[in-house]
C-alpha cells in the first residue's frame, strides 16, 4: 500500500476528518467539492455559529444520542444515558433514530 493511500485512509477517520476535507475543498476520493455546496455549507454553519446555546450538558446528550444511535443498540444506549445521569431516550428519539431498524 502506498504512502498516499495510507494518508487518504488516515484522513477519513475521526471527528475532524470531515471538517478538514471541507476546509481543503476536497472530498475523500480526491475530487473537488463544488463551490455551490461549499458556499451553502458555509452559510448554514455561520447561522449555527451565531445560535444561542442551551447548555453544555444538553449539547453533550444530543450528540451522544445522534451519534450513539448509529453504533449502539437502543436499550444499551438508553441504559448508558441514565447511568451517566442524562435523561433516558425520548419516544421521539427512539422513533427517529431506531424506528426504521
């Protein structure tokens, strides 16, 4: 495997991989991201950056649910949330994240 292939694989993992690719304007396959997509993304992210936050714990829980639902079965995630002192999964979260599974 070439060093170039290793570099591409390394940059497609982790929480910052997407942000780094967007900043470079290059998708993981090496193709340029169209400027219209980058402009729209920048516009929406600027709006989000100016939004008042409700609190760190609320945001942490939201991220845990959104990302955890991709990787963790619903009963297990629910237990993990309550064990950590967060509110359990809400009915609408279960329906949204687990309803189609």
